[in-house]
């Protein structure tokens, strides 16, 4: 009975993912100041900021910068853990969109990411998520498009984001005061 609906699964995943992107984008745009004030909530604020920032595909969000600046007052290791978990959950939005995409013949960058993920899988996602990479949204869509297992994608993204948030917040905790004084 459900076989006839299975052909619409990809379209449903794309629509669901796009609705999530729009919702998080509107949330970010309409509540930018309130999101920035989440810094007052400490590690929970880091988690929420990272989640919302990662879920807004192709809309620049200040998540990593806000979380890193919290390295002046909070433990960088815990910022890494809370920020990494939030970002990994948020990145699942792009992954869901990508799962609905079977064959995209778009930009060369998408093809390159798709090739990297097909060849290196888990480690490609881990490395791409561990570096400050504004184009990771494309990689998450590519991971979904090549039908990477959601569990493997999430774990690789989690580890990569924990490394990224921890490193950036640690660097900011060490050099942040000097940077602020210089500005």
C-alpha cells in the first residue's frame, strides 16, 4: 500500500528540510538580538546558538563567533562539547534536504564535495565540519544525496564540530583579551 508513496519520499524530505531552513532563517532574522543575548545562559546558550546557526542553510549566522567569544568567561572544552552537539543537530537539516536529492547537476563545488564524501565518507565529513567552513551546508546536502547513513553523518559532524568549537573558543580564551584590547 505504501509503495506508491515511496516515490514521493524524496520530495517530502526536500520540502520538510526547506521548511526547517525557512523556519530557522526567520527565527534568526527576527530574533537576532535575542539569540545574541543567549550568551547570558552560558553553555545552554552555546548549544542553542550553535543549533540555530547550523540549521540556517546558506544564511550566515554568527554562531561560531558568539560561542568563541564566550571562551573569555567559560571553559573552552565545555563550549566545544555544547557547541559541537548543537551544531551537529543543526546540520541534520541540510542532511535531510540532501537525502531527498537524488541527482543534482549543479555547481562544481557540490560535485567536489559529493566526490569527497563518496570516496572518504565519515572522515571527509569529520574534516569538513572541523574547520571553519562556511560552505559545509553544501557538504551536508551532498552527504544526504549520496545516501550516507544518518548516524555516521551525525557522529562525524559531532566530532568535527566539537573539535572546531573547542579550538576556536580556546584560542579566543587565550588571545581574546589581546584582540579586544587591540580593537
